[in-house]
C-alpha cells in the first residue's frame, strides 16, 4: 500500500509517500480501506518531535494519523463478522497509522457511518465533532446568550457557530482575513469579524449596541483571547480549549481568574461521565450530523500532499477540518 511516513522528526517536508507492506489486523481488530484520514494540530507537533499531550513520541519510521474512515476489508481473529464491508469511522487514540491506504483499528473503536455523511465528514465529526460536543457541555446557550467564537472558520469553530445559532444565541464569529470571515457569515454568524483588523473589538461593541458577551469559546489564546474576554459582561465565561494562535506548545493559554476555565482533557471527561465518555461524545457528534443539525467544514488534500496539509494547518491557511484522501 501507499502511506505517508516520517523517518526523521522535523519540518513538514519530512513527510514522504512510501510503498509499505499492507497491515494485518490482530485479534479483535479490523482493517479499514481508508477513504479519509484526519489531520490534527497535534500531528504537526509530533512530527516536529514535540510530545505535547501524547504519552510518548512515536517510534520512527512512523505513519502519522489518528482518525480514519473507510470500508472494512479484513477482520482479525474473533472480530464479529458483521463489520466486514461496513463503512466505518474510528479515532485510533494515540496509535498512529491513519495517513495510509489501509489502517488497522480496534473493533471497539468503530462507528458505522450514518447515512448522509461522506467519509471526510465522518472523520471531522469523530475528532473535531466530539471535541465540540465536549466543549458545549460547559456553555448553557439560549436566546439570551451572546457567544464570541475566535477561529470561527476552523473545524471546531464552524460547529460551535452552528450549535449556538440553533440554540437561539447571538453569535459573533472571529476569523483571519476576508475570505474566512465570509465563510463565517455564510455559516450563520450574526456578525463575522476579521480579527487581524486592530479595530475589531469596537466593531463588535457597536454591533451589540450595549449588550455584552456571555461566553467566549477560545481555541486561539494570545491577544485575540485578551480582547475577546474584555467583551464579557458580569458572570461571563471564557471557555479555553487551546491556544493555536501562540503555537500548540508555545506559552500558555490566556487565563483570567474567576472568568476562564480550561475545558479539555480530564475536565471534559468528568463532565461527560459514564463508563466511556470519549465514545459518548463521538456518538453525540455523529448523531448531530446525521440529523442535519451540524454540518462540518472540511478542507481536503490528496494523501500525497500531506506535507502541504501540515504547512497549511500550521500557517492558519485552512478552513474546517483538514482531511487527507488516498
């Protein structure tokens, strides 16, 4: 099969297309003929040799990628036969192997793709979608809410805008540049603002006409977060789930005592509850998409252009979830 491999930690150019042996599923596993593989900001950090939240760096050479969708074409010993031929999506956890024409996954991680979703959209919901569902647990959105969403043209931001509008909230979406702000407006935001314009906070205040923000959904950090938090009224909440504007591991997210709450990791899992909170969030995300309430934005690249996908993601040149298609 063809696969993207990393032989040496470093820049995006170190991702190369190789011919490698087809993987074989072990007991309780399936092999997926991959039609879409998700690209995550964490993938770019691991490629550079930065462990971040991963338990360890992958052994080299490695095939990156932790989210796949496709058709099951082989079963391991003891795997239920009903999976064979099914269209599935799975998050592989911290096990790599997604950037390839074939990938192995534990059967317990599989979800059948709902009707109406293509492979790339399913990948977006299994990763980005489940994160959005987890974040939204911390926001009591309704008609009286005013939600400010930085990076509103990104994968998570797109879904947050849609969910907040469905809840009746007033939505202010922030994005970098006119092309992205146009996408945010088309996605339903009441106001789409270019945060590269120094005057953007005044534009937001003028639009709100005396109303104050009740929640800031912040995956950017830095100066954008600082300005967004200043828009909050008394009792407002700053929900922090990243700081991509500063680089994944460059510094810390912006926090204000009594206002900011970091909602990823164990905090999110505790709020979700149940014996398998990750799967619970995945099921919620897929159900929202299947019902048509959420529609993920997808930025597609051919598998062979994985290096270009990494560069675009790191340079904030993408809109929506980045997906590789073999």
